[in-house]
C-alpha cells in the first residue's frame, strides 16, 4: 500500500467535481516540489513569527491570507516536523483561510488527520479525501481549475482538532482569460506527469 501511495506523489491524481453548470478539475500532489512547479511563486506561512498560543487572525493579511475563525492559535510541538511550529484550530474546530483575491493552488504540511474544502464566493465546490500522513506523507497540495477564495481545513478524526504545520499558496488568479490559460496549464502538467 505504501509503495502505491508513493507512486501517487509522482503522478497527480485528477478529481472531477461538478458544481451546478461548472466542473472543477482538482489535482492532488503529495510531493511539495512537484506541487511548487504547478503553484509557481509560492507564498509560505510557517507560524514561527509568533509565540505559542498567539491567536492568529489578520497577522498575515499583508501576504493575502486572513484566518477568519478568530480562535486559531500558534502551537509549538515536535509533531510539526517542518520547524516545530504550526497552527491549531480551537477545540474541535476547523481552520478557515480567506484570501484577498482568488487563488488556484493551496498546499499544507500537516501532522495528522486532515481534509480540505475549497469555496468560491461562498459556494463549496470541492471536498478532498481524508488525508493521513502515514498513508500519503506529510504534505498535500491542490491545484484547481476553478479559483477559490476560502479554504477550510478540518480533521476527519472523531472530535479531532485541525492542525497544520506550514501553509502555502500560489499567486492570485488573473482575470477570466488568464484563469482559462491557467486551467489548461494545470491539465497539461497532469498529462505530462502520467507519461
């Protein structure tokens, strides 16, 4: 099973989700380097700039991301293998990230049970599978042909608390014509990786 999952990190998995008249193709990447190529010009949030138990809301607004729940907090632990620091959702809450402009790529280093939901203007259009670092590795990156402005990161474990190590996202999506070109680029990359 583990060998099979590692092969998935080399070839992106395509997921087709239908939302009304639109269909999104979301590629999943379990290798940070490969996802970074698709994401291009990646912004990283490591949460190392603040001491443990700092409530994070708009501290990263200058990077284009706001943590909308108002109760997510920094946390220091060896469970965060990237740098020993991460973000925790309060109690059994998820972590909601709102972007100042639509994005098409999001990546997360994570220490435990996690799923990701993508929203466009308040409409949920994608829910990921349940990720487990023991099966997929400690990173997952998504690239979507439909831009999203809000991401919800939750835990699928019973009474689970959402934790993320580092958060990454690509640049804002250009206007309507540019978005179509970006979608074609994502599809082209996915096809090349299959060969």
